[in-house]
C-alpha cells in the first residue's frame, strides 16, 4: 500500500506541473488572441454638437484597450459593439469650420451652420431684447458672427447675455 502511494505521489509530482504549465500556456494563448470589436465614439462639445465616429478596433488585451480609452465612459456594451462617450472641453470642429452666432427672426440668439439667413440652427440660447441692442450689433447678428474658437464662443455668449429677456 505504501509502495502504491509512493508511485501515485511520484506520478502526481510529474503530471501536476505538466498540467499547470499546459493550462498556463493555454490561458496565455487565449489572452493574446486578437479580437475585432466595433467601437462607436461619441463626443459631446460645448456648443451642443454630438459627433459619432465608428471604427473597428483590433484588441490583443482588454487592458490595452481600456488604457487607450482612458477618460471615456461606457454607454453601451454588447457582443456587437461598445459605445463610449466623452465630453469635450471645446467647440465642435463643425462649428470652427462653418459656425456663426446670429439671431432667428424672433430674436433668439442661436448658433448656425452657415450664415443665419439660410442656415441650419444647431443650438439656441435665449431670446434677446433686440430693441436694447445697438444697431451695429443687430446688423452683426443678422449677418452672423463667425465662431473661430472656444474662447471667442464663450465671450460672445457672455457678451449678449445682458440683453436676454428674462
């Protein structure tokens, strides 16, 4: 009986390390398998614009993936895709390229893509008491003031706030 236990013990000493090594190698191989995942990146800008970028990521390890998207929030995750979002502390590229601050016919201060007379409104703020505005400011808003950067955008919104109808 003792001899049989010694043989089983000796056998276990040989087999267990082999099994553990094989298990570790299999786990390592599975860890390094390439996964292709559809990712949707949503960016929300100060001007209210939401952009969406769709891409396919090649993921070797989830650790690498999450470090790449550090600072992003998970909105939705399933087998088909992962949706991540982020609030940008800037105005949208669309606004920088073709954005104008102007007023609608009812006097509402708005952001337009293109000049106000025929453009699409992407964001509205507040109604202005147009009668309190100097004539040149009225004309400037009717033509549209090009938005070039975040600081100018914030400054313009603040500049017209005293003329808002409460």
